[in-house]
């Protein structure tokens, strides 16, 4: 709802399998929707399935796109994989046009970091405040903050805490944790249903905590080009 120009240029960073980029292209058929990823292989697979969507391979910290060339940047589950996330956000702010927006989602709860995060190559988990500070450090104004996974957070936190204790005691626990987490989250209809319900409710309210932190930020209209 933050995009008022249907002919905007939208970039998804970390488009991977292409699930979201297809949704963006369908939602804004008049927009120029582009995707990027650090890895070449998923881009090649996606290009074969979606030849009409422009795809770029680059490291966000060394983004080659011109200054003020993008109206909206969407990054879901990307920043936690980047060692220098501040440098990444500076690049996002640089390529956004004045008035452009960034939509960011990251894992929440630094105190819940466990072996499964290591397996996913997460550098960190975030608080809502640290995510907002990161966006502001790049020169963006945060206009919305919330969380996903509010309803499942108590059970999620309990599992994470248990994982941390098991990994500290048993050298084989990490492998068991990873296998259990992959099995429990794959194809969970209940989890999908709860998250979809929260997305609908999120139009009207913000959730104070959850398993993922979400923020929307805007580049000031008077930002220097």
C-alpha cells in the first residue's frame, strides 16, 4: 500500500526461488519488477521459469545499480546473511529515489540464536529497535515497525531455548536440532494459516514481538542525490 505509482521500479533483493517476485509482478502489472541474488544458480533456474522478469547477480554491499534508480526495495530474510549489514543498508538507501521505500524482514530475537540459525548461515537475529537503527544509519526514515509470528512466538521461543541447552551439552545435538527443525517447519499448514491471519491483522495493528521483525522505511524527499 506504500506504492502510489503503479509504474514504479521495484527490486527484490534475494529473490531466490521467485515466489515473492511473481507476487510482486502480479500485484503491480504496470511496474518494472526486477530481482537480484548473490548466488547464480537460483537466478538461472528462475530465469528459465520467468524469462520476462529482469534478474541481476550481485553482492548487495557492492551494488552496481545507479544512484536514485529504484522506487522500492523489498528484502525478506536477506540482511541476516550479510556480515556488513550497515554497508548493505547504505547501498539500499543510495539506489532508492527520494521518497522511495524499503520493506525489510529479518529474524527476531538475538537471545534465540541457535544451531538452526548457524545452519541457515545467519550472522545474527535482530530486535525491532536494532533493525530500525540499522535503517536509520543508512539515511532512511522508519515509517512502520511490526512483527510476524506473534501467535506462535511462545512455542517458538521455547523450542529455541531447548535447542540452545541441548547444543551446549551434546556435540551431536546440532545435527539433531537441524533435522528436527527442517521436518517441523516444512509444509506446516497451521503455521502458514497463522501467519496469513497475522498479515491481514497487520493492516490494522502492530505486533510487539514475534519470530520475525518487519520494518518499512522511506528515503526523505529532500535527500541529496
